[in-house]
C-alpha cells in the first residue's frame, strides 16, 4: 500500500523516451497542452472566464426576491415556484452530460457560444411565460444553455492547469463569480421596484448578449485538434464507464454534488424562510443574502493561501466537517427557536464558508485524474452538482413553509452525507493498492 501524491496524477499513459528511440515506426508524440497564461494574461483569463461562469449564478439568484410575487402572479404553489429553480438546475445538470463529450470532440469555443445564444433565447421566452409550467420549461432551457458555459469553463481550466494550480485557479474564478450571488438578489430587488419579475429575465437576456460578445472576442481555443476525441456513442459511453469505475473520482463527484445541494437548499429556501417567517423586507433579504454570500467568498479566497501548506484533499475534509457541524447547529436552532434569527444567519454563514472551501478543491482533484477527457469528466461532475442540487430544492417546499426546519433538515442531511462520503473517499485517495 502506497500513499498517493497530494495532487492526484492523471491516468494518461506516458511512453518512455527509450521506446520511442528504438521503435521502427514510432507513434506521434502526445501533443503538448497549450501554455498556461501568466502575468496579465492570467489575470485577464480569470476575469473573462469568471464573468462567463457568473452567468449561471446570476440567472439563478437574480429572481430569488421575486419568488413570492411569482407565486401570486401565476397563482402557483410555493413548491411549484421552487420547481422553476429545479428546472434550471436539472437543465444545467443533464445538459452538461451532452455538452461535455461535444466539447471534447469539437473544441471549447463553439459549444460555449452556442450555449450563450440558447440562454438569450430562453430568457426572452421566460419574460413572456404565461404560466408556471411554461416558466419552468423556459428555466430548464436556460439551464441547457448555461450548461455549456459551466462545462467549457471547467474544461478550459483543466486544459491549462492541474492539481493545486487548478484548485487555485478555480478559487480565483470563484472570487469573480462569487460577486454574482452577492449582487444578484439586490439587483433583483432593484428591478422589482421598477418593473415586475418579468423584467428580471429581460436583464438576463441583455447579460447574455454581453457575455456572448465577450466570449467571441476574448477567449482562444484551448483544446488542440490533436487532443480531441471522437464524438461517437460507443466512445462516449466508454469514457463515462471508465470515469464511473474510478472509485475516487465518483467519491469526489458525490462530495461536490452534496455540497452543491447544501448550497442550493439555502438558495431555494432562504427567500421564503427569511422573508415570510422572519419578516425581512426584499431589501433586508438582499442584504442578508449578500452577507452570507461573503461567507462563500471567504472560504474560496482563503483556499489559495491554504493550498500553499495543505493538500487539496485535506482542505476538502476540513470543509465538509465545518459544513456538517454548522448544519446541525442550524437544525437545532430552527427546531427549538433558540437564538432567533441570529442563530439562523450565523450557521448559514459558516455553511456557505464550508461550501466555498470545498467546491474549488473537489473538481480540481477529480479533473486532475482524467485530464485526457476533461470535458466529459467536467460534465459528469457538473451534472451531479445540479441534479442533486435540483432534487434538494423542491423537497423543502414539499415539507412545508411554516418554519425554517425543512430547509435546515435538508441542509443538515446533505452536509452530513458529504462528510461521510469524504471520510471514505479521502481514505481511498490517500491509500492505493
């Protein structure tokens, strides 16, 4: 039994140079990956990719203050309105399974631009949706478009970086994209003061136009033609099967998905809990949401400094432990009423801190293991996040909205499961046959 290195090695085979020298007809050398950006190019890459990734949380979070008004305007139940959140999350999750192999076959830029175009069209559709069913369908299509952005962004990072460098890059991206959930509810509240919830989707369509322009002008292709994989059903299924046979990869995917479910349980339930139960106004909710989002930013931005001393897997273990503890405190406070609003907001801050510390490291570890199929691996990783996260949101609505207990219970369950899976997965990651 031997210890694996801190930054898990890729599984791509390496041909010894001696064999290449003695072979009669040597195979072409594996093409070198594109050179990683440095200096100003690095900063520009972070800003551009971060802005593109932000379209996802911006699409999800901007309309959160409007959930109660959508409920009234479309004469829908709270569970049905929370289903619109499920719609976009499932669209993003399942869409990634399709976009991932496509991005490995045709490169990164074309799926990215096509996905942003689909986001624009779906946003316009949502702005005019006459029923909750059509709004949910439009949100699902929005998710399909945003799936391309999520997959391509992760794959581009893996094309250029690996291991701790990838985790650091993802933390930098989360600084940029983390501004979206901080500002989005406040932006949504401001829009609601000027117009109805439909205006939110008009703004999202405009944002999509800006993002597709930025992607077209500022991002180069990062996947050389020589490294692309065939887009054939058998090859795609074989790649997915290979990923699912990797126990460590699957464990990291589950941890990431469960922590994402914890995050989206908060996103889906906090509007009703903080406004309807604790009486916060739209403006106060936007402020509370922003403060808690700073917990997420704090965890993600502390991560690069911690990576200089600790391995990514160690930080994952610490992150899920903090998350599980905070979630159990939240559940106890919600069930007993002890501490009031303060003991709701404080554990939520630490829960989001735990998500910010964990979520940059799990994909970095997972994708480093499978750099030869980064798009497909990123798709499976992203799909698990959004499918598990999407399944968590309506559960809260189905359990009722008379207290904060449903939201706290779901968050405690997902965070505790993440900690249990991490205990097993990280032991496997450290020890190998």
